[in-house]
């Protein structure tokens, strides 16, 4: 893994005062970019003090889009992306400070749709995308690149795919964010579009822009209501080395921080404002935490924006922050705070990492090792050939060949051997040669020929050569062992990789299962609450019914007493005014009807009918319960049915 710690690069851009602002007589008397193009001075008239802020670059009101692109060295950043490093460029600042102008550079019509025109104002996104494709064109021919793009917006803390209009419906809950094994968050089910040319990539960017949510408020007539991230994902396959490198370039236009009193936002716009400020608050928390203490817990997960920018801020990417400033004094507080956060961001370190596919990385190292071993083997073989050739030569030629061999680019140990060999050869020439019997062959070479090496010296040389061959063979064996060790470690890593993948899959499934259980539990909890409410309602009804019953009882006893009184008073009347002997009536307790001595009712049919209807509440029902009890029974059974219980 190639590793180099690098700071987040931070630049500041101060936009010009807009014609509308000039008309209103608004001025900038407090923020002054310095001529060194690296710092700006902020004035505090209340305390008569001023403060200098230093950045990697400072762009004043007169800076053009072209100048910005050139001075930001985005060509170099793009080169890093092509080499396999991730990179992020993001704009930060209050609403109306020029973030969208810096990134897109397009004008917007009254319907808040971009007017796509390629002129000198085009922003960093089109320029950077072009630079990326140019860089790819210039890269080595054996490397094959594939590029694809995605474009998302985070609106009201939901993620939407700007390249998938079907998903941009008003009540859409947005896309889910997931976490992968490389400690990165990613958006699930995003539309990915392959791009073969700069024009293709740009046309996807432009069509995404048309789907972006924009609105107008007091400060900015074309205000972005969401944070948008345009990503270009690269994969480079080196056909010779078989190596795969992947990387990502993220171009981020953040929504601006807003003061509702100044924007005059209400209703939906106010909700948008709150969500924008919440996400930016988390971003500031992340920046402050990282700037103050790299070891502390960083609250990336507190917002979708910071989760997705995790690797860009304090992670494994190259990162460039463009802090935008609207110069007029009205926005002084926001500008001052933006500069403070920009300073903090500038002290955060990232560790950009080249994203080489782990398998291809091992293969690449093994291939390199094999190449080196082959080279050594070739050298050893050529030495062997040389030595055996030398052994067959006359002494003079042996000497000159050994001298030649010393000049070869061999390992020092071999050169030392050759040197020893030559020295011993020289030594042997200073001794009297051992008489060697003249053979026919020696006679044919003539008398002027040098003496060949003595048997003793030759056997010594041979012994040395054999020793050297053995050593070389041992080295060769060792290298082979190392090679097979590397191969087996590669296999282990591959097996481990498969195991991790299956573990990951298992974890994913478990997470999904837990999510389902959680959802069920929430639903169950809602159900229980409903049952509890109904039970409460049932109790109240039972209580009311009991009250009613009580009242009814009182009422009926009063009726009985009233009937008795009526009857008594009637009897009194009968006694007082009838000349006939008084009739004796008994009182039927069930019916409350007076009966005569024959046991018949003393009432006329009309009286009877009246009494029956008057005493309706005392009727017995078919199941032997009183009418009141039956009403109660029916109410309770209806309630039980609602609650899903059996009849009480
Ligand atoms: N460098 C510049 N030169 C000329 N005009 C600019 C420049 N920067 C910004 N503007 C203009 O200022 C206005 C506000 O800029 P812009 O919409 O880019 O702000 P913003 O920071 O993206 O705001 P928001 O956060 O509300 O989306 C626009 O009309 C834009 O054209």
C-alpha cells in the first residue's frame, strides 16, 4: 500500500459584489484579499483590530473561472485520480456566496432550470471532467480505462438519484445508504452511467442539474436546496501487468448555510433551511473534531452528507475545499465563520491510498520477483558457461577472459570469485610449470604456445567452480522456495478474501433480518397500544353501563313505589266515594297490576296496554336476563369483537 499523508488543501474565493447589491448601496469594508494571493485581512472596526487569514490560495473578486481552474492545479489532482487515488473537490460557504457558480458556472432561467452554454464562465465541474478524459487519453497504451458516473442530491436528509427521474417523485423516501467492508458508505441502487467521452459525462451532469431542487429567496434568487455530489468512478486495467486500479473523483456543491431571518424562508423552504443547517452543523463538528484531535470520535454518522464524505475529510482521499465568501458587510458574520472553519479544515490530514485490487497487487509482486529470479538464473548460467569455456582454454586466453568477466555487471560475490580465480591463475604462472607429457595434440599446437595450467591448479579451479555452482544452485533453490512461499501466501490471502466476503454477506443478511424484526416490533408495539386504548375504552363503557344500570334500578324502584302510591290513593278514593262495599285488591309484584278477588286483573285492556309499555324496563327477555342486562351484554360482546377476544 502506497501511503503519503497530506493536508486538505483550502482556498478562498471572494465573489464580486452583484449589480443588485450595488444598486442597494451595499459595500465591502471589512474583507480584503492581499496581493500575495495567499491571505486575506479581516477588519473588526468595533475593536479597531484586524486579523490575517492564510490559505493555500486566495481568489479575489476579479478572478475568472479559467484562472481559478488553472491556479487550483486541478490537472495534477486529476492525474492522481488516473493513477488510482480518490479525490474530492467541494465548495463551502453561506447561501449566495458563489458555490454553485464556482462548480457549474451556468445561468438559471426563471423556471430555475440551468441554461447550458459552454462559455468562459463554465465552472470547475465541466473543466475537471474534461481534464480527466484528456489525462486518460495521454496515459500508457497498455492501460485500459472504464469510466462511469453517478449524481446524487441530499435533500431534507434523503438521498435522491438525479440521474433517475423515476425515483424523484414527491413522496419518494429516497435511496438507502449502506456501509461496505472498506469502511465506506455508499448509496444503494444508484443508476451508474458508463462514459466513454468527456461529452457523455458532461451530458449526464447537465441532465442531473435539470433535476436538482432549486428555489429563490431574499438572498439568492437561484439557491440550491440540496447538497449535490457528482462522482466519476474509474477502473484502470494494465493489460501487461494484469493489474486493476480503481479510483473516484467526487465534485461536491454544498447547499449554503442560511439565516432564516435574512432569507425570509417559510413553510417548506424553512424546513429545507433547517435540514441544510443541520447537515452543515455536523460537517463543522467533523471538521472541528478532526482539526482538534485526530484520535477523538468523529460524528460522521450524524448526517448523510458527512457519512458520504467520510473518506474525503480525514480519510484516504486527496481533498480540496473551496470556501466561498459574499463580500458585502451584511454577511460579515457568516463570512468570518466560514474563514474560521476553512482554517480548521486546512489542518486536517488525509492519507491518500492507491486503490490497487488486492489480488492483482499480489500477482504484480510475484511477477516482479519471478523476473528478478530469472535474471539471476540467467547470470548464473552464463557464468557456468563461461567457467567451463575457460577451463578448456590456454592460460593466456584464460587470463584475458577472466579480466573481461570482472567487468560484467555481476553480483559482488561472483566478481570476487572471478578475481580470486584470476589471481590464482597469475600465481600459478610464477611457478615452474609441471612437466606435462607432450601429447599429439600439444605438439600440433606448436612450441610457441603458453603452458596450459598445471593439473594441481586446474583441479583447484575446478573445485572452486563446482563450489560456486553449488552456491548458485543453493541460491536458486532458496529463490524458488521464496517464490512458492509467495504463491502459497497469495492463495491464503485469496481464501481469506473469500471467507471475509461470505462473512460480510452473512452480516448483511443478519442486518436485514434485524431490520425486519425491528420493523415487526414497531408494528407490534403500535398494535399493543391500539389494544390498550380499546381496553381503556371498554372499561369506560363498562363503567357507564354500570352507572346506567344503577340509575335504572333506582328508577324502577321509584316506579314500583309510585304505582303503590297510585294504587293506595285509588283505593282511598274508592273507599270514600263508593256506596258499594269496598273491593279488596292485591298487588301483583311482578306486573305492578292490581288484581281482584277472582285473581283477574282489575284493569281495563287500555290500562293494561299502557302499563305494559310503561314498565318496559322490567320485561324479562328470552334468555332470562332483564332488558338492561341484555343491552349491557350486547355492548360488551360488541367491544370484545372489536378487541378480537371471544365473547365475555
Ligand atoms: N465569481 C462570480 N462572478 C459573477 N457572479 C457570481 C460569482 N459568484 C457568484 N455569482 C453570482 O452570485 C449569485 C449567487 O451565487 P450562487 O448561486 O453560486 O451562490 P451559492 O453559494 O451557490 O448559493 P446557495 O447556497 O444558495 O445555492 C448568482 O447569481 C451567481 O451568478
